[in-house]
């Protein structure tokens, strides 16, 4: 399993997160302080597989289809609900100081329960919820979290949510994967979205040709955001920009530069090219409620 952590502050807002990658799933632990996630402005991931996300809201505020629900609560969210903007689909919104969530994303074929927000929350056993809370709390106090994730997976299998082979799928990765990940993980750690392939090649000690092959292979193997490095960076830039637009005390121009664009015009053009409303319109819709 590959892991990386990140903590960044932006004005009065803060994001603390962990990423865990395995060949059949990826998991995110996220603390968002004074920031809003709104699936109405979800950004489709290029080259994505048919995925489902087990979404655990553990603290903060959550509204599903504009109706408030009380954490802790969990749903199985389809890729269409999480990463498309089709009219009429069910949406959700999460915020808080902090809002704490755990997301487990995997092929929908590995999920054995009905998928979709309209299906209602998951009915999980007390041992599974206890494993989820222990997993999240371990990260908060800097304890190892990988072994605890195995307990979460086992509980979800026992509760009839996941296929029974998933909990035993974690295996050591080959040397080329760990070498590349050791160069990429610090980028996640600092939410860097403006790094070049040349800089990454230097950090990994690889030629540009070999780096391109390895990045493409890793993107395919771990179902990342696209077929190559540029697509991955583009998705990360825009997703971070949308999230930061919910912060009150920074300008849109500052957000553009923070995520790697030259300025407001470049950010607006990227939003338009990806079918998003203008940044000022998105900001009005997602500002953190005071």
C-alpha cells in the first residue's frame, strides 16, 4: 500500500488529509476546517473506471439532496453522483470546523450492496463503526493507520458491503512503484500542483522517457485521475481551486496562483474548458457559512 499525508493552511482554512493507494482501492481521510465540498461542482476525472465511493461523514455538517443529516453516517455514492454534473442527479454538501470524512473508492463490482445516495445510509455494525473511528483517530494522533484499514475492510465484508477478497488484497509493491511514489508523495504533502515532469524526474532519479512510462503505468495500475501526468495535475488543480473558493478571506486571484495558474483569467479559462461555471459564481454557491 502507498501512503502520503498532507497539511496546508490557506487564510483561516485548513486541510489535513491522508491518501492510501492499493491496486483495488484508494482511501482518503480528510479534515476540512472552514471549507465546503459541494458535489454540484464535481469535476469528472478523465479515464476513470466504473467506481463507487463509500463515503463516511464522521463530524461536521452534511446535507444530502438539500436535506440535513447527522454524522456519523455512511453512504455508497456512485461515480455519477460524485464526479458528474448531470441535471437531476442527487447531490450532497459537506462542511464544518472541522468536517471529517473517510472515503473508500473502488470498482463498483467490489460492492455488494445497492449503490446510490437515494438508497439511503448504510446499516453498519457497531464493530465496523468502532474500526472506522479507531482508524480515523489513529491518523489524528500520528499512529500507523495501514493495519487499522484492514480491520475496516474486514468489517465491511462482514456487514455484506464489500466482496470477501478485498480485505486480503494488500500486497507489497515492486521497487519501481515505491521509487516513483517516494518522489510523488511530497507533492501531495504540500498540495503542489505546478511541478513539471522535469522536476519530478530529477527527484525520482529517472530519465524523462522512463518517468513518462512509469507515471502512465502507475496511473493505470492504481486507477488515478487520467492516463498521464498532465491530466492528473489538471484534475488536482481544479479540485483544490473549487474547494478553496469556499474560503472567505482570500481572493480568487490568490487561489488561482496557489493552485498553479498565472492568474484569475487563466483559472476562469480552465473552469470554462471543463464545463464549470465562472469562479465567482462557484464561490457564491460554496462560501463557508458563517
